[in-house]
């Protein structure tokens, strides 16, 4: 068992490793076993830098009466909002990292939050089985101590992580201590053009797993549109029987490939069936939907029919609670989307709260489940040292995609996995795609950043000029940088993963896009795309968030005047950067108006990466030193 650590023993923060001491990733669904939520008031101390960490704060008898109180889940930058931030203020950057780029290192002036929580397990807790501690989201790196003993540490902010605390918890009073670091090596993989917020921002749960309990399961619910037959198989990691009353399945072998007349799940008719998986350690109740996703004749088909995406990119956000959302807010978002004829969501640019996907299952939204991965800031240095092509980062890349897929694999709404966003090119991305194909071949793979599209199932671009999009719709786009991949890419369906952005000024140009979507419908290749109407909202009623956004706007306006740029700029780089609050650099916000400014029919530069200057290698590919398709 690992021993106690001290303030100076924080080497895990700058390690390439995704963590230590954690359990393998699994589906988020829980059985009817006992669980204790640790959400609520915790004791909290804010530490401005590494030298300010508290020695021995994890000890059960540590006196924390001098600590503040903080809500979990929440982000410490929003404590006090609306009103002055109690701790470090929130900061927004687009592209630019908020610290010097020197991977995997981060500054010593790296704020941290020290959390403590006393809890008691119920009298009927099964201490003869396993006890699991689950964190649904902690930004960005954290170490976990239970009753003074280190349970493990982890990176990957928007990803579920679990620790085996069997033998560490006991009857009576228990003390959970968590040290959260604002920045870490993992932050180099999380440059997602958004507010930088820190802390335990999703729920914390202690779970009892009796001996023989099913720890993980994988639902495979295929649909044959020709016969109207559903084919159901469930992989369980232990002995179990399956029951689906509506289909007449009772106490059956879960992996037998049960066939029955069934109604398919779709965005228009989100038909769900209730099932129970029973094992020696208890039952797991879940809902599932029959559906088949495939690419046929260059079309994305759902249950045999071409599907047209009318989608949005969705950041998790609330003006006062940031990325900590309650279910009512998530439901309101989805109802609003459905009322406006939206049928798809790209979870930009990380997995959302799992409750959101359960609602997408229920209401009928097609989901592109995106990994918690973006290295956009390396584009400013021509992708030099980009982690996407550095083998030292490969374990972290695979860990992130595995946690994304394993957590959400049983949601019928998820029809495409996305490797991440704006992370250049490289071998680690190809390895992620390879792992997905082996683990879950039933879904498609998306990634926009590799222009040759050699390891994906969808040819994806963003903010494409009208003429370029028209050429793609007619399959007359330029050949790939590597001619070997041209046939593959030309046969793929095309999607605009982003094409309109309403932040500040209106997006404009949407009617021209719609005309092209109508001219080249899914039956001919173009599958519409994902708009960005709600990205990076700021506080509507004043306070630190709105003040910060206004500062960014004023700085941007000054740069426009200095360089005599128009109010609706063409997407090309702007020298300099604004200064955010607290001395944090805020990047040029090239999202504010994303209307295509190139003349129709004029091709984009081959290496264009959302307006950034991009270094091309000898074969015309963009990316890291190696770049391109492996």
C-alpha cells in the first residue's frame, strides 16, 4: 500500500503518466448496491503555489478549523460569483496556453486546492466486498488520501476515475482528503478554447460492491432494418443472467445474441427498452436502444437510412456554476434544442456529465462523443513538440480515449466517437483510433485534425469556404497529401464539425451554408454539420466573468484598430495577446465571427488550421515533426 506523501512530493503533477493506483475504466451505470454521495460542504484551503501546500493536511487528526467551506461539486474560481471571486479569478483563453509552453512542466506558481471531508458509511455497508471511490470530474490533476493513506492520483479533468479504497475505509468516521492542482502535464492535452476552471466540479461517490458483483458490462443492440429485428447481446465481466420483459427475455444468458421483433432507436423516435442484468452480487438496471450506424455508399446511415445532422457543439456551462450543472439545466438545454429542430450534439470538447447522455437517450439526440483532448496551443509554434506525435504521451492518449469509450459505451445516443479537437496529427491519434476499432467497431470514428482522414470514418472540416464545400459535395476536392489515402477519403461522408459561431457578433453566412447542404444532401455526401451557438457564454448580469470578457473585447478592438482590421475579420492570425485577469494571458478570440470570408470557389490554403499559421512538412501535411498518417 502506498505511504503518506508530503507537500514536496508532487512529482505526479509533471509526469507524462495519466495517474497511479486507479481502477480500470468501466461503464458509468451502477447496480442497486449501496452508495454514499459525498457532495455537499467540504473544508477547503486555497494554495497560491507549490510552496504554499499544507504539510500533513491528509492526516485524519489534522485541525482544519482554519480552512474555508466550499461546495462540491464546484470550481473554486467561481466561489463568490456573482460578486468578487473569493480565490483566483476565472480566465478564458482561446488557443494560447495560460502558462509557458514547456511540456510536461508547469510553473511553480501553480495554484492548488486542498479539500477535506468527514463521512460515515451506513451500518449495513458490506465491508466483506469492495469499496470504490468515484470522482466524475476533477480539474486538472489530483491526489486522493483516505484516512491519511494515499489511494492514488490522476489526470484527465472531464473523465471519470475510480479508486479501490477497500481496507482504507472502516465503520465510523472516515476522512477523505484531496489535493487538486490547477495545472499539470495533463493541461497540455486540455487546451479547449474555454474558461480555465479548477476543482472537484462533478460528483464524488463511495460505492459498495459485494463479492461477485458485476463490475462492468457492454450492451450490443444491433438492428436489422430489412427484417425489423433487434439483436441483443450483453458482455458481462462475471456470471449473470439477462431479463428484458418487453421482449420476453427472462433469466437468459446475456451473450446469446437474442433476436426479437423490435422498434429501433433514432433521433425522431428514441425507443428505449428496460433491462436487468443479475449476478451473485446484485442487479444492474439499465435502458438501451436498438440501432445500427454504418457508412454505406459514402453516407452515414442510421437504421438503413441516410441521416442528416442538424447539430450544435455544446460546452457544459452555467453562468454562475460553470461546468457544474444540475439535471434541470441539462434537461432545459435538450428541450430547447429539440424545440428548434436540432437533432445532434458534439460534446465539445470532452465527455459531458453522464446524466446528459442519459437524457439524450431519452429525448433523441445523436451524439458525437468527444474525448477530453485538445492541444491547440502547439499550433502557435508550428506544432513543435506536439504531444500527438510524441511516444511519451501515448499512455495518456490511450487512457483518455479508453475512459471516454468505456464510460459511455452503453448509451444508444452515442453513434460516433471523436478523438478530440484541434490537436494536429500524429501516431498517438492513430493509436487511439486503432484501440476504438478493436473495442467498439459498431460506431464511427471522427477527427477533423488529420486532413488525409486515413484512420477515421468521416471526412471532417470546420468553417469551410462555400466553394470548397461545393467541390467536396461533388467529390471534386483536391487530392490528399498522400495519394494513397485519396480513394479512402473521397469515399467518406463529409461533415462540417463546426461551421457557424455566435459569440459576440452574429455568425452570418448560414443561409449560404444551408443552400449547399440542400444541394448536396446526405444521399450525395454532405451531412450538414455542427453549429456553435452557445460556446463560451459569459455571465449575463455582471461580475468577474463578464468583466473579463469585456476586457478581452476591448483588447481585441484595440488590436483591430492598430492593424486596421475590419469588424468581421477574415480568419488569419493577429499578433499579440490580451492580458486576462490575474496576470493570465488571454488569447485572440478568433471565434467571435466565423463567417467564411474567402470568395466563393477560392480554395483554402492546404494547411489552414482555423486561422493559425501552420508549418507544412515536405509532403504538404500539417502536424508535429512527424505528422500526417502513420
